[in-house]
C-alpha cells in the first residue's frame, strides 16, 4: 500500500478550486493546505472541503503541512517562482498552463525537476478529454497536409473580465489559451513547426497600451500543414462563431460541433472551453458521377466528462507519474514546444514580422 501524497494547492479560483476538489476526492492524495491571495475565496473553499488548513505564504505552508506535492493554480506570472520553490523543497509539482512566461524560464523549471528527480505535470487538460483524444485520432486518418482551424473567443464581463484583465498584465489571450490548441495541432500533425505569424488588436483602454485583447496566430509545419488559432477576451467580443474546432485533410474533415447549439451556453462559460456535444466526420470520397460516396458520420460525445471530472483525471495522471515514476521528458518537450509557438506569435504581433522557429 502507498501512503497518500500530501498536497498543497496555491490559488483558489475556478481551476484551483476544481483541482482542490479533485485531491479531496482522490484516495491517493491528502489535501493538507490551501493558499491564495484572496482570503475570502480560500476560506469559502476550505469550509466546503471540511476545514482544510489555510496559509498566507508558502514558507509557513511548507513548514506546517510538510507536503509531498504542490499544485500551482495561480496567475501565469507566478508559476515559475512557486514551482522552483517547491522543487527546491523536494516536492512534486502540478502546475496550470502555461509553464512559464518565457521559453528560458520553462527550461529552467524542467532542468530543476531533473536535478531534484521530481515530477512536474503541466495542466494540458485537453490531453485527458476523451472527445479531444478522439478528435486527434480522427485527424490522423485525414492524410497530410492538414488545415487546422481553431478559436475560443470569450465575451467576458464582471468577474470573468476582471480575471482576463489580470492575466493580460503579463500575457495575451493567444498565449494563455493558445498553448492548449497549438499543442493539439502538434499532436495532429506530428510534424515540426517551422514558422509563425500573427495579428492582434487592442480593443479596450482598460489594459496596458502595449497589450492586446484580440489575436490570431498562423503556424506552418514542416509537412506543409497549416493552422490558425484566434482568441479574444472582453465585453465587446462577439458570440458569433466563438467556438470553431475544425480539421481538413486530403481525405476529408472532422469538426467539433459547437456546444449547446447556437451558442446558448455562452462563451464565458468555463465548461464551454472543452465541451464538444459531437464530432462530425466527413469523407472526401466521391462516386463516378461526382456525388459523395459516404454519408457524414456524427460521433456523439454528450456523455463526456465535465470540468471537475477532467480535473479528477488530470490529478489521477499526476498521481500515476509519482507512483510509477513515469518518464516525463516528452511531456516537458511538448509543453515547451507549444509555449515556444505562442510566444513566437506574440513576437509577430508586436514586430509585424514572420518568426522562424
């Protein structure tokens, strides 16, 4: 029998709370502490989970709780500092994406994990989603090159807009969200990205003049596959076609059907970031008279996991990496690769130049 892995969660927002609940539900983890900038959210979550210990700083938490692992679910600009401090304390790390603000920082985290012989798992939640796994699997049957079209625009207001503005203190939407989707593109093509271009626009005076709240990137792969990703945040964003997930190849295409037809779920709904409802597969085969040889296939995904269940699966994987001492070299390489692409896109927005990778 294994002892439970004692874990502290830093950050009690939407994702931090979901991960904390996942630890509380798991037989393999023992949630021993919560830490967050805002005491109100932290206190409410601690009560919900049965009176979990609360801490104002990591030094006190490490000393009092003696954890084995740390879950970093804070804003991206704090990820590296917390991860390095945890690794130096001998802890395994789960951290929300992106791993860092720069490729150099990301590599530093990975090198420290190797030195300390500890696990660092980055929260690429779509890798644990059966519908997205199926989406990638079908994409592999479409031939090469691929044309990949993806976006996630969010019409945010109130608390959601405040969160988006806080993220944009250091990171644009195409960087923060884009790492998920370029990671999916890389899994679909299995090819090396070679160049990136991007455009962006600042649609509000509520963010720094050097930041933009709308962007679109284009990435070209060595096998001639191409992909674009679009992301915009704010009360001005359109809810028309806010959710496009579509892949085309020589043999046909596969698309994720928009969640809740006609966008009824709302682009700011966090569950809508991963929900699919169905995959629509189309084959390019034609008969001698030019008509399509095969009917389109609708693959239902209505029984897919919700956000909480996806977090449960992520933490089950984190536990597996610890218990079975899994080699995470490929996981780290992929996390750095996707970060490299979106940061190149950010550079392209700011310079107006195509960036060679």
